[in-house]
């Protein structure tokens, strides 16, 4: 099965977004399945960093990577971002025709318009494609009030999105809430949509002692409520800060630790300073080598999502938390995938967004029930290993690829799973920055 993956970011990008997620998936598929050959078309950019140069062609342990020149999309101007997205889409399409025939094209949503390239290529060559919906546009932008749903450009893009989704041989979404939304919003048959979570690498992230290196380095003691990842506009941090304010007077042992960065960082820091919320500490991103250690710092970890975002994204950090063996408090809609996973695995609590008093109650309960908290953490790890681990997610994708190409399964090779993700070796790897995928990926 000759597959071409097209995404704006790819290895060695390690910022936790779609580039990292698709790099991980491609690596596992290539290492695990003997009948899978993978080429990748990507840009010469990294998501969060500028680099002097990346090779135009690279052989990454059997995966051929073709990098095409493209303006960097991480600019403030929406118009410039759209231009960059269009430039990459057409440059990638040109490269795709140059590379020859494939059995399957796999695309994500970076950039959102890349589905046009896959659809056009299918029209010309009859090559099926799998459309992995990490962030559903323009619906996400409408919900975030970036654009009005009556905007002419939005309505046009939505019509294009409808045609791209219909053209896809298989659609992959990250959660059951996304499946229901996409099916209803775009009148798609549910049996065309496969739910495949982001998952997490159960070899990279393992349960560790709570007396972590991160605790020692920053001299943190007591009961730690941890948030790690992007401080994005679709996360609710005011509820967390309000809860911290209520707890700071009579519960000095409870500390809130926020690790990451993003658009809401200035707002968070300002509130902490102006309101003297001294039981909240904010730290910058850590490297991937430190990420498992960071997660072990937590007694309980938080996942947040703004109202209305369920069905449009699933925070990928949830699965890293499960892998770390820590209980979860999900500040999410009960309909969200996060809530469904918590309920299925019995690994934490779900509360409504904005419900500060219930968040305070749950944190106090967790702090005063160590045995129950340990059971939840064990349940979390068990769920990750049994349902959301690296090889399990790879198998789900393999089956989706077989359905898309109408192929029979091959007797595939199995390599030692500990060898997977060999590319995560650089000191400046920032996988803890994962965007909620959305992408958090990270």
C-alpha cells in the first residue's frame, strides 16, 4: 500500500500539533506494517520555530519526506495566513502530481484547504483519500466568534468543506462528539466516519513518583493541580483562577501549576498579579524528555474546553494524562469526548465549564481521598494501555486505510514497540505544547 501523507508540518516538528501527531502515526505505520510504504509532502517550516534550512528531500528511516517552499502561516494577519495556506496547498498539489501514483492519500487539516488538493487529485487519478479532521473549519472559527456564520467567505468555505468531506473515502474524527457533529452538520452517513482518538505513547509517558524533578527544580510542595499545554482561546482559565482564589486562604497545601503558553498567558499572569492569587504558578513549556516527569508532578490534572467547542475538537492532552496514571478533572460539556472517556474509564470527574464551586469541591475531595485518587489514576493508565496506546491507534488507522482502498489485510511485521518514536531525541522538542486537536495535539 503506497501512501502519501500531506500536512503543512511534519518531522522534525515536535510541537505537539498535527505535525507531531502525523509524524508519530507515520513512524508507527512504517515500523509496524510490512505492506505500508509512506511518502510525505510537507513544508520547509516548523510550527513554532524558524529554522535556517531543512533538506528538500529526506529519508527518515524508510519514510521519504519531500519539503516544498511555503510562507510561514503563523502570522497575525488572517489575510496573510490564508495566502500562506493557499500557497502551500497548490505547491503540495504540484509535488503530488510529480511523485506519481499512490494507493491512498492521507490529509489532516493543516492547512484547512489541503482537502482541496486531495479532492482534485482524486478527480484526476481516482486515488482515494482519508480525511483526518483535527480542527473543523469554518465551524470552529464561527464558534470562537472569529467570523460570523453569515459571512460570505465563511458560507463559501463551508460549501467547499461539504464537497471535500463527501469526496473523502473515509473520514477520521477524534471523538464521538465530533462524529455526531460532523455527521449532522454536513449530512454525512455515520458509517463513513471512523472515530480514532489521538492517543498517547505508553512507552514515552509512564507513571512516575509524584516527587518529580520538576517539583524539586521549582521547589513545589503540597497537593498539585496541574494544567499543561496551550493557553488557547478555547480554554477556560478564569474558572481555574477563581477556584484558586477560593482555596488559597484555608488550603495552603493546594497549589495550582500551569505549564505552557499562548494567547491567554498575559491575561492569566495579569489576574495572578493584580488579584494576588499566590497559590498559582505559571511556567514555560518543557522539553519532551521532561514531559513525563512534569505530568508526574500532578496529584490531579485539568482538561478545559470552552462551551460549544465539543464536537469541534478534542484536547489531546487528555491521553497524555491517562498515560501518566493521574486522575482527571474535565471542565467540559458532558457530551464531549473528554467526559465520555472519564466516565468510561472511571478515571476522574467531569464538571460544567464555569462551575467554580464544583471545581473547588472536587479538588478538596481529591486532596482528602488519596486511596480513591490512586484508584482513578490506575484506571487512567489501564484505559490508555488497553484503548488508546500507540499500537492500538495504529491498528485502527490501518483498518481505516484498508477500508479506504478496499484491500485485504496483510500479515504485518511487529517490531519491539519500545523502538517506536526514535525521532524524539532532540533537546528542544516541545511536545508538551500540544494544541488541543483541535489540534491541543498538543
